């Protein structure tokens, strides 16, 4: 029964997300800077001037280089807008935050714990490919790292998402 718990397939509906794209020298810098911008938007720096409420997971969309040995610098960090703001999203004060409608998503996902660095993410992608074996059902260049807890928690829960082809 271990294999059943190793990964699962999930579907997510279309919805509006607040997104920031950063391309800092290190993955950790990009996600940290983007998340701080999103937190300011969530907390008050928006057109309604109030706390929007936190949703999880926060997604970090990454791409691998052509060789597949490292991450491309540009990372998209995305926060799902709570239900009451889906129809009419508050406008961000920060011009680097873009509210976008994301299409429905089907993913194969696997949990991992700890910090998310370029090294740990590349290791998790590699381990997941070993588990899945050879398949064309998922994209090979774009992945999502989903985080469920505050980055300061040492053994926080994360997931690596393989995006299923349409």
C-alpha cells in the first residue's frame, strides 16, 4: 500500500490568483521577495484597504533549463484569492503584482518536508520521476512547488506538482 501514498492525482478549478514574477540569483531570494510583496497585498495594500485572508497552498511555478540540471531564474509565486474576492479581486497597490485567471489544473503531486531550495527541489523532481517512471502524461519543463506553512517552520509541508498534459 506504500505506493498509493507515494503520490496522488488532483484537479483544481479555474480561479483568480495574485502573482509576482521574480528572477533573483537564487530561488530562495525570488520566492522570499515575491511572498513579502504578496503578504503586503493580502494584509492591506489593496484597493479595499483590508486584510484579504490567507489561502494555501502558495504556489511557486518553476521551469528547468534545457539540460534539466538547474532551475531557470524566473519564478512565478501565486496566491489564490479567497472565494469572496474571486468575482471582483481587489487591485494591488504594487505594480509588480498581477491578478490573473488561471485555467483548471490537473496535477500529480507528492509531499516532501523541509526547506525549499533549488537543491531540494531538483532532488524532489528527480525522485518523483524515478517513482513515476517514463511517461508523457506530464510536462517535463514546468513544475509547481506548493507550500502549506510559514517558511520559518523547519519541517514545513511542501508538495512537488507535475502538471498533467491537457
